[in-house]
C-alpha cells in the first residue's frame, strides 16, 4: 500500500467532509462522480446519482429548512485497492431544521475511484446510525 495513495485518498475524504461541514454544496457535490450512488438510513431507497441526491437535498432545504451546522469526523480508515479505495469513519453532525437543532451520530463509508485525470472521486456513500455508547 503506497503512503502517497493513502494520503491522496485521505485528502479527498477530508475535502469532502470539510465542504459538507461548511455548507459549500458545489464543492461537496463536486467531490462525487455524476453516477455515484447513495444509501442513507434516513431514505427509503438507494439514490442512483449525484443529481438525484442534490435534488433531495434541495427538497430538505425547501420543506424542512435543513442546514448543516458542523460535522466532526473521527476514527478514519483508508483501505486502497488499486484504483479504488474504501474510506470509513464515524461522523457527528449538527443539523438544523424548522424543528430545531439536532446532533446525529453515524458511521459512513465512502468508496473512491481514481478518475482519468488522477483525482479521487467518491462513487458510493453509505450512512448508518451509530450508538453513542
């Protein structure tokens, strides 16, 4: 396993998480391949593209007043497999809606693939709930 590869993947994951935490949506969604898929425990089905996820995000904002107030990543693990890699971590996200503020504890797995230009793009994201104990 190349140290450089792990550092590149970690940098791509850190940039994605920072964009999410800071509400930089163009940067956040730009970290995903257009055909990326998403599995969230809060949605009834898999999302089949970044555009579909972005449309759902817009709906959350319009209907619920959704916004991310902050996100902390911990316990990161990078597992490179050639031109793909699995990044997993624990996330603690503060969100606000019309109902108020909430802190959500989740585990997240992001699969990255090296693009033709050498950049690492997220091609799949999976979120599951995490107990705080």
